[in-house]
C-alpha cells in the first residue's frame, strides 16, 4: 500500500501515443498532454501491458500473469468484466478507454484512471490498481487499497469489512440463513467476504468504478463478485437474497425459473430494503399481500402471470416487491413440505418461462393454470 509521494512531473511522450496504433494494442488511447510522476520507460511498460489486458478481456482470453495475485479470484473476475463495464454504443462497438491519469501509490504501485466516452458523452470512469515488479506488471481492483485501515470481524461463515460499526444481529442472521440454504439444497456451505457501504454507488467506487452512466442515480442495489465477495444493498448485513441464486445456479445452471426469487423471499428476503434498512421476507410480506387482495379482489392466476410492479408499495413493502414471487414463495414452502430437498432441486431445474414452470408444478404438486387460483388461495388461508 504505502504512502503517497511526490515526484517530478513528466509529460507522456508522443511515442506512447503511437503505442496504441502500432500493433501493441488497439483498445486504449492516451489523453493528450497526460502528466505522470513516473519515468517514461515505466509509463510505456504500464501502458503497453494495460492495452494487452484490455485486448485480452475483449477477446475473453486474459493473460492471467497480468492479474494481481492478491485476492486473485476477485481481481480476475473484475478484469474479465471490463467489456461489460460500459455497454457498446449504438453501432454495437465497445467503447475505447482513454488513460487520463496515472500516479504513484508507493511500493512500485500506481493508480490508473480510465475514461470511457461514446457518442460525445462520458459513459464511465474506471480506477485500476497496478504494480510493477522486475518488469512484470499486474492489474487489479483498488478494493484492498480503498479499504486499507477498515475493521474486520468474523461472524460464522461471514467475514465483515467495515469502517466504523455494523449490525451484529443481521450479520448473525446472514450466517444462519447461509448455512440453512446450503444444507436444504444439499450443497456445501460457502464462506463470504462482505464489504459494507452506504449505497450502490459507494460499493462500486470501492471496487474502482468511479462513474458508470447506465447506473446514474441508482443506490438501492447490491453487487456480487463471485466466488465470495459481497457488497450488500444499502449496507444491510442480511444480504442473503442473491446467495440463494448463487446456490441455485449450482443446481440449475444458467436457466433461472419464473419463481426462483420466491424461494429467496421465503428462505432469505426480498433483496430491497425498507425505510429503516430492513429487507422483509415472506412472513413480513404475506399480511401486506392479504390486505391488498381484500381491497382489490382479483383472479390470482392473472395477477401471477402479469406481475404488475409495486402493487404492495402503498402497504409498506419495499419498491420492486413482486406479487408473483410472494405466491411463488408459498408454492416453494408447500413443495419443500411435501417433496423435500429433491422436490426443490427438481423445480429449480424446470427451465425458463411460465409454461415450463406450470408443467413442472403440475407434475410435482398438481398445480396448473386451471386450479391455480383455488390452490394459492388455499395456501393463503383465504
């Protein structure tokens, strides 16, 4: 890590500007008049390797010797995701990053700032952490640098990284749910690293994404860098909703069925927080759903298939709470009670779409479109 230090400023030479056009890389441009406190030879080495890294990420063939070995898995996934950092422009071309700032962090490590522009607009700003050792250059996220001096606390299967304080009750609940989900699905229990921040923008900045136009104004999201790094919604330690999807993916592959979130509603929570930072679960949402149905009599199959957004928002549910997934949670509860782990694993593998879902539900529970309203009302006690 080290301390900041000063050095004589030098101007990036024009030979570096030609570097991007002479076969070493086509993926990076250098800002005109870019200044650095580094020797020209170091500038050239870093810029050349950075171009090779970006070339590799776009070709889905990163040279792993360029990846920082500390927290290697995290850094590798972060760098693999560079092409996704900003969406292609309207002509479906990836945006070319421009190196706009580079400065030393101490210990032969440097901060690199990349700007992504497309069609005259700033699309993103990315900050990378780079080190040079005997001619070998590595890159990674600045997460460890940005959280230097943070406190660390172990809570069961969870390692918490935080500035000042955290909610122990929610952290213990995370550990309990994490353990229960894995065991109920007959999968190994996984361990996690969680970094607490106040909102989605801060969690992205910790990782090195300073600005991303497509997420302008977004605060109520979480972020995951598999295999174990979590950045929870609004600093909520009970960030277990997406754990369910990660465990489920080990069973069903990439095809998520239409009510998988309902299983998360039951075993974890809704993935969004209410006004006091709490993520409700199925037990919290069912009374709200029952009140809604009392005031808005409707056919449950139609409500399930249409899944209109934010119907429960006036009743105190977090934004984006899904009535389909609430009904789905009831179905999962019955399925687990009647068919156990194998029944749950079977339904997880049913494939995408409502048709595949109803085919599996009819086979497993005798629930189909014809009797859906009656069956779900029975589960609701209505």
